[in-house]
């Protein structure tokens, strides 16, 4: 095998490995909202310590001590909050 063929083969293998690693990482992580999507505050649908902020009950992100806290919100695309049971656009 020529030196050029060896370098080309190695380059292909490394490229495929990098592509597979990127695909696996993006499949595991949820897709972030696009910058052009309007985000709204949806109250009452958070998980414990999985909130974006709150209306007066604690200082901010990741500090919700209970799931479905009516004062904690998560940012989601506009229109999605109405589709989630218990979700509201206003804090309780």
C-alpha cells in the first residue's frame, strides 16, 4: 500500500469516528430551542431541581425543591405550555 493510500485510509477512519461521536452525543442530549423560536415561561411543570427560575420562592435555576412547583417555571416554545397538564403562563 502506498503512503498516500495509508494516509487517506487513516483520515477516513478518524473522520468516521469523529462523526459517530458527534451523532451519539447529539442523540443523548435534548435539542436546544432555536434562537428564532419564541420562548415562554411555563409555570407548574418542572421536575425537582430542573427549573429555569421562579417567581419569588427561591433565587433561580435548579433550586426547585418540589416537582410541579406552581411558582417555578421552565422556558419552552410558545404554544407548548397549554398542551402540558398543569402548565400555566402565570405563577400561582
